C-alpha cells in the first residue's frame, strides 16, 4: 500500500513526528496542545449551561415524599401538580429542566394515592364484615 503524501507532522529528516510547540492552538476553552476543531463547535465534554429547573419541581418532590411518609392526603396533590409540571417540561423542548424531581414526586403521589385507596377499601370491608358478623 502506498501513500501519496506523508501524514501531518511527519518530519522526513528525523523519520518521526515533530514535537508540538508550547502554546499550540491556544484557543479559549481548549486545553494546551489540543488539536484544532471546526469553528463554532464547543470543546469536547461541554454542553452549555443546564436548563433551569421547573419552578414547582422541588415542591412536587417534597409533596410526593411527604405523602408517602406523613400524610397520604397529599398524594393526589403531588399527582396532579406533578402531571401538570411534567406536561410543561415536555412542551418546553428542553428549555425547562427538573424532570427527574418532578417524575419522582409524581410517582410518589400515585403510589401514595393508591395506598390511600387501599386503606379506605380495607376500612370499608372491615366495617361491613364487622356489621354482618355482629348481627348474627
């Protein structure tokens, strides 16, 4: 296999690659000696500033956790607020962040609401069984 031209940096005198001079490609945001990039692109690993969190992201998360731990009546509130915030985040096309917190609070609200319904059903069944059992 033959090549038409030597690769960049090849020094035919020393039969090796030339050492890069200090200060090579000193562009803002690039480490020293970093190879040149296409203009207009960010350096590797740089994705810009993260999107700000939804204003209610922390509130939904706290309500969801509190509904599981302290008061299950907060579950439907977290569920409804979380659903609304999730829709707003999805419609923002990446301009609003915090979807992880909102989703976690939303799921906690759903679980808490389901537990609350199960507890209410258990109480109703226990009352019915108790009333039927005591009348006999």
